[in-house]
């Protein structure tokens, strides 16, 4: 099985994306650039918050970011909702986009019991061009845990962070919403991965395939919540292992038929552990 990895990270893997030559990895507090054979090139630390998924587009790496909560508040009472835009060549910060609409979502979720969107934060991200060649930034929301929050929400922005619209995908309540979001240009499909849930109302599936209009096409009991990247005929999937201060992140290649049989993270780790 073909794989690449990044070692000795402070926190666990959040996502990855590639440009055909390099892989870009987001960990909770850092962005890493490697070759596609795993040779480390660059690393940039990000402080004050929690990075999520990332996506490469046109020489930039876009990564979702949540500002840490105030002292005395719950750990996930995020204080900001941003997109960090890194220059892919040297991982310098090109700009930071503040997603203003997210503050309104959070206020509504906190105060309105009738609001079933259950907004908690942001995570998965994918940049996709429309039929006219205009790029749009799709950002997946994290949701609260409750049976009524059955829809995963994806917000659409332009590349300056201006809000355009929202999409709903009914999956049942997934733990912390969508972790990774990517678009398969060849097959015109969105894919997203989630954590597995233990409550009866949570779906057993953790990998979902949608058409370009966000209609659900397929779902799998396949675990890849730390990164998912479409390659057309195959996919980079993810595992992570370790403890704070010393985490390993792994991207391994799989074809779609690999998703047809249930795979837990432990089973996948066992399958490639003799190569790690």
C-alpha cells in the first residue's frame, strides 16, 4: 500500500491536499509541506487557535481556523472563525479571512432553540471552480450533538471570504459535523469524511459521496476523518496515531472498491503497520 507520513507533530492530523508535486498537511497547530514521497520541505506553526482541514488552489493553501475559547468557557466555545491562506511556495501567511456570517450562525445556535442547524464551528474546506471558471470556497460546519441536528451544513464563499449561500446534506447527526471536504473534478463529486458516532441517532457511515449539487450518492462505513483528497481514480485517505507532543499523520492511497468493506481506523492501522 502506498503511503507517506509526517512525524513528531504536537497534535493530530486535521487534513491534507496536494498540487501534484507536493502534499500540504494541516495539523492542529501547524501546516506542513512535503514531497509526495514524504520528504519534509517546510513547516509553519499557527498559534491562538485550532486549524482544521486544508485545500490547495492556485498556488495557495486554504485552511480553516477556530480561535480558542476565553478562560472559563467550554473548550469548543470558539471565539473566531477564519480561513488562513498560505503561500504554497514558502508557507508564509498571505492573508487571513474572517468569516463574519459564522458569528451570526453561532449566536442563533446559542440563543434560538428552534434553530436546527446546531452550528458549532468550521472544519472541512474545498475550493471548486464553477462552469464559468469562477472559484468558490466551500466550508463545512461543525454541528452540536443532538438528534435534531440531522443536516450537515456547507457554507459557500468567494475567495475573499464573502458569504454566498448554504447547502444542507441530510445524513443524521455526525460527531462535530464534517471533518474533511474535497471535490473530485474528474467525476464531478464532493466527498466528505466524519467521525464515527455512538448514539443511536448517529449514522453508522463515516464517508459520504455527493454529486456536484450536493445530492447524496453513496455512503460508506469507512474511516478517514483526518484527511481525504480526491485524485480522480484513487484517493488519499488518512490515519493518525500518537499522543500530544508526538503525533504521526499518514496519508495512504486507496481505490473506491476499498471503501466497500467496513474498515475501522484500528483495522487500517493494522493493515499498514508493518510498513510504518
